[in-house]
């Protein structure tokens, strides 16, 4: 499908689920967070919330029985792949996993357009993970069936951003009026870039806390200024922690620093410990896209504000919602 | 199962599907195109056509609910593996994928006979891809459950040949009376060898167009002469293009030529472009087993005569038919 | 879940299957054979026997419909992985396979506790294969959902031991009073260690027949002496063959011997041939955990006493039973 804007007049996603081939997402691709306006987000999250309740009540249901999802991963990602697979299975659908793409016909030189046009002969929707920016847009240009971008290199990973925002909504029951602090590597993390864009559909304050060399790119800050989003930059978590409703942590990788001493100097400032949590709001939530490697002390895991494993679970519901929507069932 | 001849008195495959344990394919292996006589082919294609209509109407149905297919791939083949998996899933069955065989007990030295006898403890049918000629016959000798050959080295790939022939039948509504032109590497391609054999069950003319060093092997031409099939050899597509109903293109690989200059000389003669199509019949179909690497210009893809992606889809129906048949449900 | 003792007052596993959230195994981990007392074993095997009958009658049934099993294999094991997958599918459940763990987030440095806590967001039960002793206990400590140990290095492989014992029970209709002879490498084989432990819950005689350097470890013999199990050691199969009811063969690996000549001297004494079988009891059963590499001559396969492929099939029923039990359905 050609990429589309998903805005418009989303219909109310009340139960019961069923055929909604006139629904605004039916047959559409999910390629970028830029496709989503506020009304679209509210629609997706309303469906995702219903999915959450359905899973809690019955585990799985047969909304997508008879549908097949091709999961085409040109690079491994256990978390994302498992989440999409579980999402399809909990909706009664089937999954074809193509994980070892390096050994397959791609390695014989087949082009991505040919691969997706082959797969859509068998499957109803294609989930694509690819190391190159723009791969999912290319796939969507050739595929007639819907394509969902599960990450294309340093480009986009829209379902991650959607699940991040859904986590905030489900945990705190609102997005408007919140103060969100993003911590760590804000330069290279596509996760925080996409989340910042989605947050700017709402009325939020965003704090960026990063080492000098890993600051949020100026073009994103300008883009959000254009939306009227209030943004603050800081090298120091302490100055904003007490006001923070959502603390979103990303990994500061040693390899980003030319001088290892510099890394040693800053790294402790970006590690979350029980002491950090002691100075945080009582109902703050702590998020992380995972995997973590030391940025959050395991002693924090038992803190009820540690939302990063629940975040994974919310990802399941968001992906269930998107699959049902592009297949015309929500 | 021991390999068998599938000829005989196939019963008419009218709906509804159901238990047909007295059906001629029940419990049988599918190892070679040589098992199939004309009546068998007509039976398979009648069932495959019903599968096509069922998929168009309902997507999946539960004909093989409760059955498990073990997909045992000793070498990767995304296309074939995905197609069999989708075929089983669209019939309501389950799949066990064993793809990384190089790392499994085979690498500990387990023999193929032991592996298939283990798998049939869990599964109802075994689909086997193996780099060695005769592997599927060996597997079938030891397995009590049906074995379907999904390609054994330079040996056979019978389901590919069946889907090629089914494509011709579905696209042109007949096989008798057609002129089929095979183009490219006719020496090493098991695909064209098997298809030529199946075509000789019908009343067709076959043109072979290949570089001198990649000509169709004499033993196949003699075998088909014995069947009374009219065959012509040529180094030139132009001389036969205007009369061609089916143009079957295969890849001419640079590595086949000792002298790279020789490859450069011939390669353009084996590339299909919109200009080629302009000189072809209005209802000719253009086929290719895929993956292609330049033999067919992407500008041809939008030509309605380009049947190579539809060919993949026909493969789904043929494999659904074979699975249902060997499991006694058609 | 924290590891638990599964002893106690198991309820009778009569049909029909159904919700048994007060059942003794509901929500429990399966980590070690040491969890199982005689009453537990009888319970497991009664359920496994019912599974066998159900599969024979209907192939699959929907006892675990709506449940998802995450199959997390840090090292390949086709046999075990396929068996668990088939077990879940025959119960109507779904499977998420995570096989290429070396390429996944684990290789990015994610810890096993984080991986299992992520997977349990999507799945209802985790089956774990890992090269390190204690991995499954660690996983179970962090996971809230049940963890089943599918082999942790030279540690335990409890479902293998359970299927071995179930094979004996199903084939010979009893365990008490039998003479079991273990042959081959008894020093390094976790299989025979675990089986010996389980057998000591019953009233059996065990013969150990091994080369001097591969004898059963003293600590296991002492442990079983403590249980009152009668045990005999011998370097010679002939002296015990005629009294043997169960002959359990394991592979003697050349690499275990410092001196290759020594290997050549002993190896024939540990190979089973039709001549061996001619001197065995008429209703003896011959077992092997597979894969075999020459320890049992293929000419023995057709002997009805050769139980090693049936053993694989019994494994399916035991794993179906365990899955149903920990998920509260038996």
C-alpha cells in the first residue's frame, strides 16, 4: 500500500469487534509516527485498551482467525518479534516467521520488493524489520497488503513509540499536563525521537537530560517548538526529577564517547538506583525500551513505579490493536 | 512410506471436503514428478482449484485441524518454506519448523532416517528440503507418515513443477495445444526439467532457447520424444516469441561461463524487457520460478501478462491440495 | 515462580479435563527430578496416559486454547524443541519460538531474568533450554509464570527422565519389580543420573554396565543406597542381560578416552546388535535417549523390543501432561 495519513474521523471503537472495512485504518500501512494525529492516537489506544481487557478476561479470542501475518525480520529482535507473534496468536491468527533472512533468497540477491510481493501471496499482513532507513516505505510501495514497520535502522520504530505513549496513558490515565523527562542518549535513540513527536500531539512539558555529546538533535526540538510543546534541556537529572511524572531512561553506550574517561565521568549520572527513586514523585513511572545494561539497578525492579516490564505488556495490546485495525476488524 | 505410483482411478474431487481415506493419495509420499500421470495431475489441479476458491471466499478453513506438519529444511528456502507453512495454516493445521538443522542433532551425527522417525512421533506429515539427491526417497523409506519432497539438491522439486503447470492451467484454462518456450539456463535448472516432463503428459509444443553451453540435456529431449512431445531447440527467442503461449524464464548465471566475455555476449538475449513483451502474444503469460536477478526487468511487472507473482500464489493452492490429499481429506 | 516440592496429595486425574486451579501442579515450575515423589510421578503418568489416549482418538484437542508457550532455546535441540511445540499444538495452544538467541537481545547483553520477565508479558508458560547449570532455577526465581526446564547444561533435563520412566511404565505396565540395566557412558550422562533417581522412587534393581573410566558416579550410587535401591556394577553386559527387563543404552564417545586404543578395545562391548537381542528376554525393552551414533545397529530397529522411537512419542504425552498441569488444566 502507499503510505497514508491516518488522520480523519476515526469511528468510536466500541465493542463488539467485527468487520469494519470502512474503518479508517483498514488496509493501511503503519510506517511512521508522523502518520498519527491526536485523534488517530486516541482511536488506537481505545482499541488497545479493549484488547487489554479482552486478554485479561479470556486470554485469546478469534478476531483474526483465518488471517496470516508474515513476520519478516532482516535483523534479529526477540522482543519485537515475540510481541507481534503473540499479538497475532492472541487474536486467533497465524504467523509465518522469516527470521534467518540472511540465508534465504535475499542472500541469493532477491530484492525487497520481490520478497514482499511473494510473501503477500501467502499472508494478509507483513511485519517488517530491516536495518536500512526507508525499507518499510519501499516495501509498502510494492505490497498491496498492509505493511507494519517494526523498525528500519536508525529510521522509525513506530509501534515502539505507540506502546510508550500507551503505557503513559494506561499507567497515569492521561497525557495532557504531564512532565516527561527523557534521560541518557537522546542523540542516537530513535525511540526518544519518535516518542517526543507523539507527545507533542498533547499538552506536555518535556525535559531532556543528556551528556553534551548526546543531546536531543536541534531539528527535533525545533519541530516540537513549532507545535508549541514546552521543552527544557539539562545535563542534570536532579534539577527536574522532583517535577517529573514520567522518567524515560535510555542507554548511554560507552562506544559513543571518543574519550573513555569522559564516559566514566558521566555514566553514574545516568544510572537509576533506589536512591534516585527516593527523590522521585510517589506516582512517577519509570520507563525503559529494554534491553537495559546497567542503566537501571535491578534493586529498582520491585518498586511499583518501575513500569518497564509492564511497558512490554502494553506493547502486546498496541500491536493487537494495529493488526486488528489494518485487517479491518476494529 | 514407500514411494508409489499415483496413477489409477482418481475419484472426482467434488465438495464437500472430508475424510477420504480410500482416496488414491491418502498416506502417500510426494517425491517425484514421475509419480504423476495425466489423470493424477487433473485430480491434483481440481483440488487445488477448489482450494483457490475456498481461500478467496473464507481465507482459511479447518480441514486439517488437529494435524501437524513437520517442516524439515536442511537448507534455507524462504519461498518454499513459507508457502508450505501458509498452506498448512490456511487448512487449520499446525506447523513445526525445523530450519536450523545444521545446528541440531543432525550436526551431532544423527542420520536422516532417525530424524524422520523421531519427527513422525510428533507430526502427521513431513515436508523435507535437503541438499542431496535422493534424500526424500530415503526419508520416505523409513517414515511411516507421508513425506513431501520440497527439493532435494539437483534432484527433484515436484511441488514447484506442479505449481508451474497449475499456473498455466489456471491462467490459460488449458494445457493441450499450447506452445511453451523455456528460456535461459536449461542445463542445470531442475525446474525446467521437471516441468518439461509434466508437460509431456499433455499435447504441447516446447521450444528450448538457451546458450550453447546451457542447452536442455539430450536425455530429457529423448525421454519426451518417446512421449511424442514436439520439441524445438533454438539460440534465439525472437524466432519463437510470436507463437509462444507460455514464456518460462530462468536465470543465466555468470558463474556457468568459463569465459566472462561469453557471458556478456549472451546475457542481453535472455533478459525480458517491455520491448520483448511488445512483440509477444496478447494473452501470453510470462513465468519465472523466482528469485530473479535481472532476467526480467521490473518495468515488466505491471504488464498483466507477468504471471510470476501469481505463480507464487498458485503454489499455495497446490501445496494445500497435496497436504489435504496425503492426509486423507481430499 | 519459586521452585517447589510437588509432593503432597495429588488429586486423581480423571476425565474430563478442565480447570483445576486447585490442582497441585497449577502455576508450578518443573526444574528438577528431585521435585517429584512417587505420588507425583503417578499423577503425571496418569495424565500422560490420558493424553496418549486422547491423541490416538482425536489427534488434538483444545484444552490449552488461548494459552501461549514461549520456547526459549539458548542452544539447539531439535528433538526437545519439536516435542514441546507439538505438545502445545496438540492441546490447541500456540508457541512462540525463540531459537536464535545468540543473535537476539541476549547478545546485546540482556540478562536472563530480564528476558524471562519480558517473555512472560506475552506468554503463559516458558520452556527454557540453556547451556548453564542452574539457568532454569534462576529464570524461575524471576518469572511469575511457570518455567519448565528443558535441559540446563550438565545439570538437569527432568522431562527427559520423566518420559524415560513413562516409557517403561507404558511398555511393561509396571515399574516395581523390574531389573533395569544402564549401559555405556554412565559418568557424564545426565539422562541416566536423573532416570536412576526417579527409578529409586520404585522397587527396582539397577545394573550399571560401563567402562572403568565412565562408571556411574559414587555420589549417585550412595544416594540410591540411602533409598534402599538394589544396585550392581559390572563391566560386562552378558552377565546381566538375561535378567534385564529394561536395557537403557547411552553413547560411549571416543573423545572421553585419553587413549584411542582403549576406546577401540571397549566400544564393541557397548554396541547392541541382533545377536545381543537374541540373548535378551522376550519382553525386554531397549531404550536410548537419541541421537544414537552406532551404539545400536539399525538392524535392531525392526525388533519389537526396540522402544527408542516409541520413547520419543511417549515424550510428547509427558510434555502435554506437564503443560496442562502447570497451566491448571489437569
